[in-house]
């Protein structure tokens, strides 16, 4: 069952390949640290994220990133468990994500890997 999305209005829309909360590393000039965000990986290979789960389908995503051709993998450089990174082909940005468990991290890595190599 999908809650908080537009699937009821568009019943033929495929449900996202992966969704859930991850912590995203923030490295702006003002804020540094980890922020909990709601991520949705669409069949189109685009990763959307929102401030909260309830925002999906109601608000515009905070950011949308194309994963095709991106570099994805586990990252141990930050000294924190269950961290993985994504380096999209477009742009010069590195996204660092932190899952709540090894199983959750593997679930995201597998889904993202399919989006990287469609």
C-alpha cells in the first residue's frame, strides 16, 4: 500500500523503485551535519527528496537528481557506519547518504545501481 503519493489519482503510474528516510550530509557554508530526508527513487532513474514523507505528492521535491551514469558506492571515509555516496554525472557534487542499517543501505545501493545502469 502506498500512502502520501499521487498514485490514487494516476493508477497506471508505476510505484517508485525505492523510497524511505535517509540522512543526507549537508555541507553548505552555513549548515554542516546530517539531515533526515524522505527519498523517492523513481522508475525514470531520478532521485527525488523531500523534507518529510508527507510532502511526497503534495510539494515539489527539494531536489531531483538523475542517477544514470552516476558513481555509487559504500563510503568509509567519514568514519560512520552505513554511509554511501553518489556522484552524479552532471554537476560537480557528491551526495553522502547514511542508512539506519546495513540491510537498508544494501536495499538503496541495489535500487540506485539499477538506475545508474538502466
